[in-house]
C-alpha cells in the first residue's frame, strides 16, 4: 500500500478582496461574493511563480518526511502555469532541494487535476518498485483576463506530497485511487494566448458536476462506502458553491467539507486546489479518520482518492506551518498593485 510520509503547502501572503475587483468593473460586490462564495484571493508577488511555490511546499514536505532529498527517485510537477513552455519546472525544484542525478522527472498538465495525476504516477512507480520515495506537486499562479469571471477567483498556491510504501512513518495511506475522463471542452487556452477561455455555465454541468460526481460515486461503490463512513470530503474548488453543492448532491454534510474549503479565503489555486484542501484536512485529522478527495481538471477528468489517516500524523503535522495559518497570514493589496504583480500592466 502507498502512503503519504510528508506533505507541505504554500500560499502567497498577498490578498485582494473580491469586492475590490468587482468595484473596478462596475459589478455589485455583494452579488459577486454571494455568487461565488469567494471573498478574497491570494496573489503571487513579482518574485513568486509556480516553481517558487512548488519549492516552498516541497521543503515543508521534506521536513515532515524526515528523509534525505537524495532518496527521492521521481519528481512530477502538475500545473497549468509553468514558467517555461520548454524547460521543466521539476528540474529546478530538484536542484533547489538537492536531489539532482538519478531521478525521474517531468512536468504535467491536465488543467486543475495535474497535481493529482502526478500523485497517481508516483504511486505506480513505487508499486512497481522503481523508486523508494516520490514527490508529487500541484501548484499554480492561475490566470484570469481583466474583467472576466475568472478574475474573481484565479489565484496562487500549491501543495507537495512525498510518497512511499506504507511504513511506521506513514502520515496517511492511500487505500484506492481511480479516474473518470471524457472529452468535455469546458475550459481551454491555446498556444500564444495569455488568458484561458471557458464555456460559462457549461463549466458546471456537464463538466464539473458530472466528472466529480461520477468519480466520487465510483470510488464509494468500489470501496462500499456510505457518506457517514467518511470524516472529511475534499473536492476541487473553482468557487465555494460548486463543492458544497456537490457534497449535498452526494449526501454529505457541510461539516464534512468545511475544513478543506480553502477557496473562500484564497480563491481557486487550480492544480493546488484540491491538494491544498487535503493538506488543510491533514492538519487536523486524527489517526483512523477517513478522507475522500476528488480533483477536477477541465477538458475533462476527475481523480478520486480514498485515504486513511495514520498514527505518524500526530508527531509530524506540527513540524511546519499549517495551511489555514498560512491563509490567515496575509496582507491586502489594491487593484493597481494586483495588475502589476500579475503583469496585466508591464513595468518598464
């Protein structure tokens, strides 16, 4: 069985309020907040990108894992905002943590589920005994065109997970994973385009709800689970309404979703979204707790994971900053500063 032996998260300190963006574009701030359930979002500084976010999260994961970085045999970074089109992010992360050399490394893209796809690939390498430890990362500095609906939630952040075969240092065991995939073009960005396009309400149904719902139902059927068998539920969070409504449709309570619902305070971190929700849950979960996580990536697909929390969580989680503590450590910026940080206005 494959387990998580280390995890880490990172959220940039900058925040912009949803109401600030709404006022600029002549929208009613309260209507926007109610419509999305997002009240503010994280914004990367000029010196932050997917690689720096991935590296920061990885360093926390390494501290919790307590292993030599050179023992890591694979690094996969999932993102839709890699700084380079041609040049991997993973090699920079490898150099930053000191594990260059005999190493499997690649960057992944599948919209917002690239990070969970990375976890699945690391799991396969460990199960096949090609590597002892593997590192999977989901991180993004997501894009939203000025005035577009995406701008209210597209944010920045990420999480990293070090996996190995189950042992005494296991934080949590991945009991099962599966995926549901179709060709559903709800969201896309073509070559040379800076901002993505989307199908508006089409992104909810048949995109998000069909894939997340189907993958979650498949997992529950495969593992013979009822809603009451689970302590925590984490879904991809493009906004706060989608995951809460998804939970209700499947018979889960709001309480099962709340701990991992980070989107209201930091927005949609794309490849980092469901993974940051998972780190927030691991920060408080007790040994024996059951977690179900289902990511979502436009295009479209969903990866679902059934996870049991292990004993080592009690001694490891306090070694590093917790996700909600990072979320609460913030400074607000105005829209003018935001446009500079996101390079909507280029500085000379």
